[in-house]
């Protein structure tokens, strides 16, 4: 069963894992479950994700999640 949640990017932090200037920096994005009781879609998502946090660290420069913007998170089981 796939579950869809709605999360808002709440922050982005720039991190460097080493002091080597030749290594790429990574970004750490933090997301919070989104709920607005006046939005019917959010009322449906709240049944699956009434609260939650997600932290994602990426080194892909093409990823451009923006704080304040909402995103869908689809969780699908991996077949064994």
C-alpha cells in the first residue's frame, strides 16, 4: 500500500563533511508534516500523517527544495 503525505520544507542547512575544499558541500533539508484544517486535501493527509519530521541530506545540485514550499512524499513498500 502506498501512502501519500504532504510535507513543508522548513529549513535548509549547508554542510561540509570534511575540511577538504575540493569536496562538494551537501545540503540538509528539514521537512514538517503539513496540516491546514481549512484545506480538504490536508484533512485527508492528516489521517496518515498528523505530525512528523523528515531530514534529507543531498549532494545533488539539481535538487532545489525551497523552505516554505509544500511537497508530496509517497511511501511505497519495497518488494522483497
